[in-house]
């Protein structure tokens, strides 16, 4: 049945739909189950505002199932569009369409009903970053003289020593979600300026398409390109497949498989095929917030005679997102440890049998706050180090980054 509801204000969608589910003798023996669609929408809006992605995903699935009932045939398109806005970060659309102000008739046969939701996302950030160029912590290193084979000590060029800089960045993303086929297509353009080291400033472009499959599976393809102001370009083309193992409003566990083709037009020796497999788990906490744990194995296969040959990496990372505290600020923290090793010596002429072996450790903390309907402010701090005990050129000092970002979806 459909009953009227008040309109106006946050979370008032103008329609309280209660579906009575039951059939045959079972319905006669047990009281019918009533589903209040307005309450589900209110819960989904709250989950969006709180940044509770696990809860929002579970509620979205429930609402889409309810929307398949005959009584809601005329509301299906709008509900899918509304959920698409929630998932894109627009938690309180300013103008609830008239579709929810009263019970609508099903669209006439042959009527073309729009099934797409278009959203835009803009992010602006500023901060300070240590070691922009990933320089070595060793000012002087020992190498083999290629002319006589003797060990010599030399001083690194300034461009190979750590350089730090303040930065400003802006990123814009345009998304089109098609509820009819379960796809999301997105295009992103980004620019990051390093104030003190302009040669390392970058411009990036990305194009992606994500497809929802049966039983919670997902597949996506992407093309990423980044260029620095010195003219160096990196291109990545790949795909990702997600297979869920557990999916509830309290926990989400799944396997992620990815493969990508990487090219550097100015450095043809660095072409590679990168494959990785990850197991990730996210779990809601009883007192609010969530924790996440991820383990990943990656093989970076060189297609040419790249220095060091193939690379293999193992990574473990974890994260925590707390319940919003004073004034709606939500704390978060994370940690990551990774180990990467080349399959061959990096450069026998200069470093003999030394093989690049990198151990990276890092932590990050931050707070974020939802502002109004569709805005978010975030402050973060990161601290980490990449060590290489065999090839000093890649042995980096500990460094940090601090930043503040402002995001808006519309």
C-alpha cells in the first residue's frame, strides 16, 4: 500500500511506501511483512552523510530489490538515479523530483525513460611534500668505475637528492551512471603544481568504465596518462575484476584481480605488463566506523631489457575510519608495509651484483567533515620511508606530507 507523507526538509521524499509481502497459506498464518521505503531512503541518506559506504551499499541493494515490486514500477528510474547520487557523494539533492510526490502510473509502452545519472566531482588541495623526486638519502655513493673496474666514490647530482616543495592541485571528474545496464563511465582531468620544483609538476588524464555483473561481481577498464613538465609521460591501460566472497551491511570481503600495460614513450626499455591479486576485507564497527585490511601480490614483467628485469612485490595495508566526533569531524588512520625486489642486478657495470630491494613503510592520519549537502573538507598527514640496502641510489630518507583538500559533488 502507499500512504502520503509530509514533504520538505532533509530526508522527506514525499512518499512513504509500505509493501505488504506474503502469499497463500503462509500469509494467512503469519502477519505480513511491511517495508517502509521512505525509512530505507532516510537510512541511505544518513549513511551517505556519514560516509558509511558499507551501510550505503547494503541499503542500495535492498532498495533496488524493493523497487522491483509492481507497486513501484513508476518509481524505479528515479530511485536508481537517487541511489546513484548517494553513491557519488550527493547526499541531499536540492530538488526531489515530482516522481516521489505522489504515486505515479507506470510509463506507457514505448515511452523512453531516462536511465542515466550525471554527476560532477571537483577536488582542490594544497600542502607540502618531502622528496618530490624520490631522491636518495646518500649525498655520496660508491660505484664501480666502468673504465678500470675500481671502486670510486662520487657525489650525486642535486636532482638525485631529495627535493621538497609546497603544492597545489585541482581535479575534476565527470561521471555517467546508467542504471539500465549497471555501468559507470568517468573522465578525470587533474593538475598538480609544485611551487618550488616546477619541473616536477604534472598533468593527468584518466578514462574509466565500471560494469556491475551478477551476484555482486564488478569489472572495470581504464586508461591513465600522466605527464610532467619536463616532458616525461607514463601511460597505463588495464582492467580490474572484483569477486565478492562476503557481502553484508556489516562486512565486505572479496578478491581483486588486475592487469595493466605500462609504457613510457621516452624510455622504451621500461615497457611492462603488471598483474596483481589482492584480498581485501572491510568490516563495520559496533560503535560506528569501519576497519579495512588488504593483502596484495604483484608481478611487474619487463617487456624489454629493463634495468633490474622483472619486479615482484608483496604489500599489506590496513585502515580505520572512526565514527564522526565533535562537530561532525570523522577521524581516520592507515598503515602500509610493502617489499619489492628485482629479479636481476640493477646495473652490473656500476653496482656489481647489487639488486634493487625496496622496503616501504608508511602511516597516515586525517580528519574529514561533510559540509552541507555535497561538500567535504579533509586534512591529512602522511609519514613514510623507502629503504634499499643494496642500491643506494634508491635508498630514500624518511619523509612526510601534509595537505588539506576540499571536495564538492553536484
